[in-house]
C-alpha cells in the first residue's frame, strides 16, 4: 500500500512535468495581438501627397504652315495676321521657327533643315517683311523637333 506522502510526491512531479510541457508548448506559439487581424496595425500612416499640378500649356504659334503648302494658299492670311499683330503692337518680334522631325542620319536632318529654311522659311519671313514688319523685328531659327511629323514653319510673336 502506498503512503499518502508518496502519492503527494507523485502529484507534484506530475504537476511539474505538466507545467514544463505547457511552458515549452507555449514558447513555440505566436501570441495573439492586434497584428494577427490587421497587418498594418501600429504602422505610422503615410500622408497622400498629390502630384504637382501640370504647368501652363505651351504658347501656341501665331501661324503654322506645313512645308510644301502652295504660296497662294498662305500668302494672304499671313499678310493679314502680320498687319493685325503690328497694329496692336508696333515693336512686336516675329520669330520664324523652321522645324523638321528628328532623323537617324544627322546629314539628312541637316539637309532637310537647310531646304526648309531656304524655301518655305525665307518665303514666310519675306512675307512678314512685306506686310510691314521691319527687318530687325523678324528672326529665324531652325531645329529638329519631335513634336512635328512633317517639316513645319511656325511663327511666334513676342
């Protein structure tokens, strides 16, 4: 027959073994907290900063002509527009821009620019002078521009 002391000693050993097993099992468990249900919990909020508003649209040209347009079609309107611009502001500056689309070969690009300047660019510039613009108030520039698909002459005013 077992004594009471011996049974009590076995109960303590069982309780101690049970406590050790529970503690060991609990150590491997992930604790339940607010991140269990919401992974963003505790993260600092990041404010939404909207992108800056777009800049103002570019200034449209006063005149835009596609190269090769017959002079009879554009001569009278260019003359009329130039006279009206001069009547509003006597010291207006006309900037004639000759633009060609960029090309892979730089020699082709240069020859296209030269041809545009010599033909259509000079004709538009001369029409502005004939309309009454003093020669120092008419400038010309030539450059490749990716926004055009065909050689184009644009006239801007300042």
